[in-house]
C-alpha cells in the first residue's frame, strides 16, 4: 500500500473513532474517575475505569476536544478493556514512545487502530492531544495502586 493510501486509511480510522466513539459515557459511582485537561488547546477528558483484582474490567470516557484527543480516548478505552494493569501501562509506554517518533516493535504488542495515530508524532503541538487520555489512565492506575 502506498504512503498516500496508508495516510488516507489512518485519517479514516481517526475520523471513525471521532464520529462514532467507542466507550463514550460514564461508569458507576464505584469506578475510578480521572479528570485531565490540556490548557494549551482546551481539550478536556474524563476517564472512568473499573479496575478489580489488577484487571481493567471496563473503561469509558467523557469530554470535549479535537478529533485527535477524542479518537485517542476511544481507541485507548477499547484497547485496555480486559487487560491487566501492567499490560495497560505497557501499552501506554509503547504509545508514548510512538508519539515521540521512536521505533516500536510491532511484534511486542498489537496496537490495532491505535497505529492510526502514529502520524501525530510529526506535529509536536498535537502530541499532547493524543496522549491526554493515556496520561489520565496512567494517573488512575497509579491512584488505584496506592
């Protein structure tokens, strides 16, 4: 597949998650709720995590922001559901490395739709948009561990 076709496909995946977000909404009062915002651009995200016995049983998000921010939240909640917290944190680390333009080992972990955000690394101002939900998830897991 040519670079232009791949770029178009990635844009379509991002826009699909933006227009048809997965896991949008809240969880019960017993879930972890983490609020974060990006004051630079106004993105605001609230991540809801149901973590039991070291496993992310459910994940949802609410918020307002750009297509990158909300698509990333949709992809992240989809990817971490059912994972143990160490796997979720590992995915976050790999995603962060990808956003910094570092080479990722695709055999190490399957990122699925998340790979569509790889092009964001070329736009430093947008990296915070893409990582906002991931940072909120990390913060929530860190709070749960304490």
